[in-house]
C-alpha cells in the first residue's frame, strides 16, 4: 500500500502552546500534590485536588472558559481521547499493525515522495508526512490533551521523539526500545512516563525480574506497560501451553492467564517486537492485577485491528474494563488505554459505554491529522462535552 504524504491542513495553522502549557519539568515528578493523597485518574478526589493527575504532571493550568468543566464528585469517570505520534524512519506515520519488520526504514526522501515501502516489502503504511513530530505535540499541548504516546518504531526516531517531548514537556509518554539504561534520560527529556514492552518479555514469557528492574529505574508512577495483543481461539491455548511447558514456562506467567472460567471462545495473547512475535502471556484478571502492582497504566493495542479503521474490538474493551477494576497497586481501577480500529466518534461513545469510563481510547489513522475522515477537532470537542 502506498503511503499518503500529506501536510495536514488542520494542524499547521494552530498557534503554538502558551508558556503555561510548557513548563520546565523536574526529572522526577512527585506522586503527591499539595500534600493531598496520591491523585489517580480513576478515582475522584477532595475538592482541592479534583483534577486529572495527567494535567498535574503536564503542569497545565485550570482549563479556560469553554474548556474542560470541573469534575463532579457525583458522577463516574469518562473515557478520554488520547492522541498519538508514531515515528518510523524519523517521520510521523500511521502503519498497519503487524506489518513492521526488522528491515531498515525508508529514507526521509523516499517517504516524502510516497515510497513508504522503501525496501520493506511487507510494510503497509496508511499515512506519512514530513510535518515535524513537534508540530503535532504542540497542537496536543495547546488543546490540553495529556497522556498521549510517542512510539518509536525502530531506529532513527530518537531526535524526532525528543523534539516532540520538548514541545509538550510532561504531557506525553514515550516508548520504543526503552530499558533501564535509557529510561531516565527520556524522563529528563520531558516524558511523563516511559512505555515498555519487549524488554520485559524473553523467550515468549514475561520476565518479572526485568519488570522489577524497570520499576526501580523510574518508579511505578512513571511506568506504562505495553501489553498489546492478538486474539486467538481458546482451542489453540492447549497447544501453546504445551509448547510453553516444553520451554519450562507457564502460559501467561505464574498464576496468570485468562483464568476467568467464563466459557469464552477467544483469548488475548501479548505480542512483542513490533507485534511480530506472539508470546505465551495470556491477558486475564490475574495477569492484569499482577501487572498493575508494578505500573501506573497499561497500553493495549488490538494488533489485529491496528491501522485498519475497521472498528474497535468491543469484546477486548469490555474485558479490559473488567480486568482493570481494582487492579491498581492502591486498589483503585488500573488506567488502561486501548488503541486499534477506531474510525468514528461513535467509537468514543462505545468505549465509554462498554468500559464504564475505565478505558481510554487512542485514535490514529482515522483522524484528519493523519489523512483520515474524522476531524481531530470533533474528537477534542467530544472529550470536552464528556467532561473528560
């Protein structure tokens, strides 16, 4: 598939963020605000601290008139729209999930002329632009949209990622090749959180020693675990479990896996290495609770749907909400961000309804910023109306 090389008109005219949205950020953010109990996205707080912790981390001021209404203690949390910046070969792109390989990315010149494959025969790119990553990040900052993710898909993306973090310090998560040795540098560069996946999986199973290394390196409050997954029939689980046993590992890790006993016909297994490798780790209640003890949030791409704009995986969204209930280290609901297949505003409504507001939604390829049909401004307006 040939990429669309477009400079999104809705993005470029927007003014840069005001200084209030781009404060200098300490290397390590406190997990308390004004002496109040730790602020958590899924729990309402005393009036003095009734603000989403993501906004605190970003240093954002109180929303201006017409912006976010104050949160009400008598209603539930609502789904939030989370923005994204995916980087490949130093450029902002939207790529169909699972089509990335270890082949070198195309040159900037090749991508700019629409040759998105650039030697990666299986790569399917929906969108590519020479508009700098920092321009997208500045737009998200100006629209007060913290908690979006910057994902580096392979090598050659570090400079673009750092520019995006500098444009919205404290407002973005960063992932792609993160490990204990470089995670602190990304926090110092302005990321509010680091996203980790492949580093904590080895030989098809999760390595809890490495999870603990990451937690010690950055603190649980700054760590997001990416457990993006594929769907497979439960009947395939027996063969996978046997293969795992032959390697001396248990499917889903010790005490983890689906384990819900609800007669489901499908299960969700974590994918790593740019979603090219399926692990033995099966998502379920026990798995998510154990993960939640080590991190601040989960990022979950539905790999089968990613980049296709064919609609969300409603079954996965509903399960994530159930698994995340009470799964955070402090007993609150564990924040979860779902990505994959979103194509319309109705998907925001659907995720909010299916998850009871526990799951947030990333929209990528469907947005007009990335060559799609859904106006970015409409997604922002939806969140404002929802009070998110």
